[in-house]
């Protein structure tokens, strides 16, 4: 029996066993190994060819594509039978995606009502609120004024308040690099130019009155907000596509969470953790 210990003989025996097993499985009377290519699948193969080549396939080309489809089906079945799909991260993620997509199909068929969308809009107003837009003028006083900066700002503010909204500011201020005025400008752009603190103060300022000093990274500013628009919750009719998109995404998430909660009851889960000593040894790597 010494020949049974030879590696080549063992390899051939294993191959023979696998061949017989696959042959028996393939001859199963239940027909479980039949590959049936349906008319719909033939159409799908032809459509894929048309998308690639901008024309329908001829008979020879279609036969080649169908042969490739059958080969792929055979390869997939044999790979699954050998367990090659296990512990493969890419395959697991793709299967999860397909499973969740299939589970979401029923949700897509049910459109939300106006009442549901209105409630969603009111629940998450900040997601749909229009961005405020400001028209303003400002006078800048720079830090080069030193200890006199605060006093100069207070005195100049008094002059501007006395002159009112019509005050001429063309000759006032220290910087000619900063914009002296902004017209119907989005709040995010005001933040980009002057910073959060400056923009936040203008949201509280009463339009038509000089306020200050308002601080920025450039120094102090005396500012008048001529107009402030937006920042309001729009009507549902104006933002319906956006609300419906976010509503459906939230509904899908809730439905998936509920589905997994139901399915989890069917799967006892055991998480085996390393002991602290073993985990420390594994993290430090093998001994050199």
C-alpha cells in the first residue's frame, strides 16, 4: 500500500472523487442542474450587445454571447458548490446590495401623500430652508489703529447713525481690498469673505440701521443691512422633488432597519472576542 502515500496518487484520487461527485450531482433526476435561458434573458443579452455596439447582434454574434452567458452560469454554480463565494468581501457586499434592492422594490411602488411630505418638511425644516441673501454696506477699521481702534469705531458709528442710511462712506475706512458693499449676496458668500462671527451678527441686525462694531478677522466693521431676504421655510409646492427624494430615502432606511430587526430574531448571534492577553499578542504581531 506504499503507493497510496505518493502525493501524485493522492491528488489523482481526490480529483476522481470530485469528478464523480459532480457527475452524480449533474445527473440528479430532479433536473436541478439544468440551465434554462429564458426568452427574457436572451432579450437582455441582445440588449446589452446593442448598448455596446449601437446595433443588434446577428445570429452568430448572439450565439457567441449566449455561449458566454451559459459559461458564466456554469462557472458561478460550480464556484458556489466549491464554496468560493464564502468569505469574499466583494461578493458579500454585492449580495447585500441586491438583497436590499429587492426588498426596497415594494416601497418604490407606494408614493407618499401630500400630508406625509408636508409633515416631513416641517420635521426637517433646516434641510429645505432657503439661504438668506443680504444687501449691505460696511466700513472697515483695521488693527493698525492699535489702542484707539475701539474708540474710533464708536465715534464713527455715532456719525453714521446721525447720517442714517444715506451716509456717504466712500472716503471712510482703512481697507480698499475688502468690498465696501455686497448686493443680494448669499449668506455663505458673506461667511467666506468676512467669517462666521460677522455673518452671524448681520442675521440679528435690524435692516436700515448702522450697527457695530462687528468683528471679523480683518478688524472691526460698521455695517448697515439694506435688505435681508430668505431664510424662510418654502412652500411644499416649491421644493416637492427635494422633499420627496429625502422622504423616500428616510422611509427606505426605516424599512430596512425594521426588516433586519425581524430577520435578526431568526439568527442567534455569537461574537467571540479574544481575551485581553491574546488580543495584545495578536496586535503586536509575530515574534522575530
